[in-house]
C-alpha cells in the first residue's frame, strides 16, 4: 500500500462520496476507484461499502481508519519538520497548547518567533485538557505540545518552567489588601468553576483542595474558559482559581490576585513524539527565555488539565 492510496481513502471517507473526493483530489473518478480497489486488495478486504448515495466504512475500514490517519499525518509532520529545520520558506511548526498557556504564555514567544524566523509559519491549536493535548500529539496533529507533563508518555518531555495557580477576587473583596490567603478562610464563599479546571488524583482540583481543607466548595457558576472565569471573579460573582500568567498577563487588569498559602504550583513541559530538533528545538529555547515561566525551586504539584 502507498501513502497516496491512504490519502485517497481518507478523502473518500471525509467527503462520503467518490465523486466529491475525486474533485477534491483533482483526479478522475475511475482513477480514484482503481487506487481504492488496489488498497483493499493489499489490505485483504473491503474498506468501503458503496451505497446508492455515498459510501460508508465497513468493519475493516473502521479498524483501518485511525492507522491511515496517523500514517498520513506523520508523513506531513515529517515534511514540515524537514522544511522547518532548514528554515525553508514555507516551513511550518504545529504547536498544541492548553488554553491557559495559549492565552498567558505563548503570545510573547510567538512574537519573538515571527521576528526571528519569518519564513517558518506557526500553527497554534488550543485544547481544554492535557488529555486532549496528549491525544493530538499521539495522532500526529501537532509537532509538539506545551502543557503539564503527560502521564505515561513514551516520547520526549522537556521541562520549561512552572506555573502558579492563584486565587482571583474583585477589588472590593475583604481580602483585597492581602497577598496570600488560606483556603479555609474562603470556606463560606461562592466559587466560579471552569470546565478547564485541573484534575488531581481523579478529582477536580478545587474539590480535591477544599476537601483537604475540610469543606466542599459552593459553585455559583460554571464557565467554559479560564479567561471567562477570571472576568466573572473580577465582577464579584465568586472566587476563582487560574494560572497566574493568565491573570497577570492577559485578562486580570481589574481584579486582585492572591497566592494560596501554601502555594499551588505545577510544572509545564514541551512534549513530543520525538526529541525536538531544528525549528522545534529553537521554539523550546524561545519558550524558556521569553515565556515568563520561573524555574521550579521546589517539587511542583502534579495537576493534569488546563
């Protein structure tokens, strides 16, 4: 089987039609059908079932699909890496990140990249959780990912610093004149929760932390994005937690930031299927230099989501 046959197969699946797939691929329909039949002969069975209107995957086709997707993405990734490593015009580097890192850390790094490597284009993909991030790198959608260290990762993991999880309250809050607060002091307060909240030991981070402090958090509202939760907290809806770089560097101009006592910190990494080389290695260096992430002075907590 060839990579081209896999690409043809994936296009037919995506378009659900031989006619539309042939148009997308700029080939004749007989030529496309011939390549699909040749692929099915090599695999040893039908991958697609021809219907009166369109096509659908057979059981064998469903099993074959994710492997074909990975092979085609890996080939594209190899081409991007080769061109980017050479600094070639038109080279690309696909970066995946959890939302909080994309908002609070990467803008300055991307600006530096654009100034020094204008011929290599960056593509940013944002995800809500570390699990989604890991899945995308495994599938070859991204060349590298920036976020908390993945669990049981067999590829490359490069530490790039740490982030602090802070508490956000409005300017008129009774704790506004302080720099730190203990969690038990917030036991009577409503909370703004976020769907991107970190997970610790199988629990949402705030549920886990509050349970250790002897109470259950009372949820006022649940948001989809960390930046929205910070805005809600600044307006007085409730207390929220967020990475410090999101609050101080992106969306926290009208609120008070408090460090937890004891502080909440977690390591951030760049992870990829293979060790970063060429453009990817340069990107990691820029992230370390301009990402604003301090080097851990003590062991950090092992949270696993954005």
